[in-house]
């Protein structure tokens, strides 16, 4: 690191001079890395551990919030019902499916008769007539099958009957009915009346009893919107609005919980740690760098050398952390992958930038005129 800079009277073209300086900086950076003078591998390890720790903490916190949101939505807590006997407009209810945040909507009413199957002749099964859109509330897959023929059984009913989707089941007395599909209805706190039931889609202009709306994210005005499906004709009629599942409370997980999570500051912590690491790495070598400046090495060459050394350390740290990033990519829900990566990659990104920035500031603060002071305080 003692090669003098090119003379101010050098007749070579500026581009050639720049290439020569770049080669000098690259050569000196390589020598420092290989010899261990730059402490590149120690810095790589510290930076990689910092990234992995903060990345892992933020990942755990983010996954916990995602799982809470998914549980809330899938449990029926985000499904709102409005009940008014003989007072629900089926078409108006299904029209709510076009509202932003509404995934499915449909109306239901309990049939006057219970379906009795030949395999269980002594037991009539509660039957609900529904609008076509209500099928998607219980089984999104059936909503898209394009098949409007047949009844839909809860899994408990299907197990009791030994029924399967696509089969035709004999009814008590005479007649048959086709099983269009089977829906799962877990015992997790949701309204139990549909856990052992038969759904029979109908095209009817007659009023229904319940309008059910599945949402996510839950619109702020959902309690008001569902009233659009109710046809209130007298003051005595009082529609009842409730959740399908009240176990998880009436307040859904919101974006504020994500933005206010404890690990939201992980990128800033990483920036401070990486900046301090880069600064210390270069600052402890101030005597070496001041000596190089005294020997005539241009400051620009020295800055480039330092940045190359730090770039190598940061790049190696990224490579060490890449298995963790790949694991997240392979195991996370594809629907959440873009947002998850956008959030989590901030930690390694600022770690990379912070290391270079810290070293850059440290080398700028290194002065040739302080060489004696550096020597004295070494």
C-alpha cells in the first residue's frame, strides 16, 4: 500500500489513469483480505449473525400475526350474519359479494321439511334452502365447480350416511338425490346449526331468514352493509347482526398490529449495528491508512479499497444467510410471499448498506496530518 499516486503531469488519458487506480485499489483490497489485515471474515461472521438473528425474530413475529389473521378468517369470525325471519332479500344479499373485502355472500332459510335418507330412515336431517352464492360460504371449491345440481352435505352428515361427492343417495320412501359435495364445519366455536345439515341451493324469489357474508379483510362498514339485505317492514322487526364465530372476539387483526409489532424496528437496529461494525473495522486501521496517505496513495484509491473490502464482507454475509432466505421462500404461503419478502429483506439490505456506509465515514475521517497522533495512541 505504498505505491505513489500518478503525477499531476501524467500525460495518460484520464480513463487510463482511473483504471490504473482501480487496479491498485482492487489489488490492495485483495491483499488485505487474504492476509487477514482487513478482518473480513470476522466481520462477515458478525454481520451474518446479526442479520440471521434480526431476520429470524422479525420472521417469527410476522408469521405469528399472519397465523392469527388466517385463524380469525378461516374460523368464521370474519363471517357476518344478519337474521330476520322471512325478511332477507336473497338477491340483495348475493349482491353484497361485489363489495370490496367481501369474498362470498348468500342467503339461507330452514326448509319446512327435513330430508330423510334411506340409510337413516328414522332420522330427518335439518335442511336449509340457500341461494346459489351461499355454497361458496361453506365450500369455496364447490362455488367454482359450475355444477348447480344436487345437495351439499356437512361432513358429519356425509360420514353418518357413508355418502361421497358425486354419488346419488336414495331417500326414504321413494326418490333419489345427488350429492354435489361435502363441506367441512369444524367445532371451533362457530354457530353449530350448520354442523349437521343439508344445504339445498334453490332459485327462489321468496324471502330468506339469514344473510351470511364472508369477508377478508373485514370492511369497516360491514355491520351497516348487511342491513341492505334486510327488508324491514315494521318497527317490531329487529334484525340481529352477529359473527358466525364469536370465539375470537369482534375486533379482527388489523394492519396496525403488523405495523406496530415489536420487530418493526429490526431494520433500524440492523442499520446501527452494521454501521458501527463497518466504522470500527476501518477506524482500528487508521494508522495503516494514514501511513498510506503519507506515502502518496490518493484518498480516492484508499476509499475504493475500503469499499471493496467491506463489499466482500457484506457479500459473504449475504451468502451465509441465503439458506435462511431460501427456507422462508419454500415454506411460506405463496399468497403472502411477496409481502413477506418485501418486509423481511429490509434487514439484510440495510445491513449491507450500513456496513459500507460505516466504513466510508471512517475512511473519510482518517487524515494524513493526524498520522503522528495515530502512532502515539496506537
